[in-house]
C-alpha cells in the first residue's frame, strides 16, 4: 500500500509514528532534499533502536536532513504516570497521560516463551460501544488516541521490558475499528522493519464487530490477526450485551468474516467473554453452528472480569466445562484465554476511573488480555 502524504498544514507529525515514505514526503514538502534510504535510516535509529540523539547515528545522514527532521516533526511521547505490577502473573500495567491530560493504559504481558513479552494497547480514552460487561463501556468515550500515542506506549513498554517485545494486541481501552485509520497506522509502524520490527502475524486487532471496517480491513489486505468479540451468537442476547451489534445483524457479520477467512487463508478467531448463567448453554452452541457454518473458526474463551459487586459473575467450573464439552460438536479449536492483571484490576473490562480523582483529570481505564 502507498503511504498517505502528511498534511503540511497540520501540527508537526510525530516522527516515531511515521513510515519512511511519509517522513520523506513530509521533509520534501518543506523543501528538504532527502533520499529514501536516509528516511529509512532515520526512522530505524529513532524507532527500531529507540534513540533520539541523531548526531550519534552509526550511519549518519546529512546534517541538513537531521536538523530538518528534528525541527519539522514532534518528538513528544506520552508521560508514564504509574506502573502497577501483578505479582501473581507477572504482568505490568502502565498508566499514561496524554498532552491534554487524558489517561490511557497499556499492559505488558509475559509470554510462554521465556524472555518474550506482548503489549496490550489502548486505542481510545474511554469507549463508545457501551458493552454491558465492560467498565470502560459504561463510562463513555473521551476521545480517540492518535497513532503517536499508541506507538509511544509501545516504545515505552519495550524500553523497559526485560526481554523482547515480540507481540502487540490492540485489545485495551476502546474499540480499535472505531479509530480505524490511527490503529492501522500504529500497527504498520510497529510492524515495519524500520519501526517496531514485530511480525504482522504477531499483531492482533480486536473489534466488537464493526462490519464495514471488517470488510475494509479485508479489502486492504492487512496481515494483522483479527479477533472479533462475539460473546453470544443469539441475536437478541448479543444486542443486549453488545448494543452496537444491533446495527449489523449476525448474518452480515458472518458474511464479512467468511470473506475475511477466504481472503486471508486463516481461521476467524471469535472471542467469547464467558459469564455465569448468561452465555454457556446448548442454545449458544446451536446458534454458532447455524450462523457460522462453513467458516473456519477458532474460539477463545475468556472469563468475565468486572469490578462492580453487582456485575456479571464468572462461570463456575461446572458451567465452563459443560460449555466446552458442548462446543466439541463444532470441531473447531477452543482456547481458554486467561486474563492477566486480575489482582490489580487491569484485566479484561475491569479498570475504571481509579486514578481520575487523584490526578484531577477525567479518565477511564480498561484492558483486555491475552494475545
């Protein structure tokens, strides 16, 4: 895909959220003579190596190009406000403050491979989807994050990781496809050889099922992994749990996912937030089979986490096991995902405005878990 040109009338773009073609186009638009190779070396130094001292580059570019890059782009990063470790599972939650005071978070997640980590990134401050089981959804959308804030969070977490940050999931606060362009830009930078150098297949983008954006994602041929939060395959129940689902009936969602599976050659991953007494009956199994027949699926089961004492409850072991047994008839891989950060209220849907009153800002927090 051809990188879009940067709008030279806007505020200076953040250098750490640009692709080489964008940086070159931006500098040339300001009369700077820069070769493509020079823009690649600049970004590799700034993003891949995490350095801001351009004069120390191992393979320096001309001084005029370095000075222009410094003067014509922004180098600001979000501020780390808090780091909260979870001693139980080894995750580390980061609380960031944007330039306008809004808070957002990221969670460093240890992977099974020793010395490797993933990062759960937020795409918005708050969320407009109003999912019934999510703390962020109950508090509304403050604003979308820009690509620089998302990449800035990635770089901050990577800079402190005691190993390699080899994965990224856009499953934190917000609906990624409600902020489509910025999320794709951030993911492209994180994946680029001159950027974060994370394999596209190790970058996951989640959505509650915004069908037009799923179709666009497929048409544009992105190789990032897609996860769709289904949670119920019974339309009336899904509409209650995920109100935005009522805009696109399940047959429309299934058609979009069928096209995605055909175009990508991969299984469609459905995330299922399991709630005791709500969505683990035989009727759900039959509805999955009916609506998604012929689509290669993978089902991720995630236990509900909700900070409210009157919220949804976790399924009992008996309820969960019975549901898993019933799902076997579908013949699809079933993975039970474990939410990290539960002891620190940083697991799926748990975080709320914990720090807002302390810091004097209006903010909401939420994080979904595992890659």
